[in-house]
């Protein structure tokens, strides 16, 4: 299973970005998907996750009220809408797809928040 993230880039503080996570040829509808990030010199942390069962989404305290995770109607893509970005949001963002037998990670997409 190949997991592909996109949508990263350079944005000014207060700006917005939308990250996308997809697995070409594979439906994500039936699996939990999480967004993680890792800043230089820091451990990878979970930012948000969405369950396969339609249960409540989860967010790290540091992003609550600013980030929103969602699925597209076709079930092929999971998004992370990031608003009111701060310099401390700068990191490589990774998507993880949790299958029953294993977790699959993407290669990451860089998000840089700087003026």
C-alpha cells in the first residue's frame, strides 16, 4: 500500500493550508487515518485522527479549533485543513493508514510557517 501526502508549503503566520492523504487505487473509507508531524529535534507527534466507523475525530490540544480532519465523499482522500497557522506548526507532516495487519506511512510533506 502506497500512501501519498500533498499540500505542504510555505505560509505566513495566520495563513491556511490543506493537506491531502491518498492511497492510489485503494479506498480509505474503511480504515482509521491519522496525521502526525515531526519538527527538527523533536519526536513525532499525533496531530489528528479520523476513525473508520464515523466516530468522533481527535485532535492534539495544540491544534484544537484550528485544524480539521475530514474525508472526501468518494472515500479516497483524507484532508487536514489547517487554519491560523503558527510558526510552531512548522514540521514534516505524515499520514498513517491503519490496516488490521499493519500501519502504512507516507513520505511526508513539509509545512513551513514563517514571515
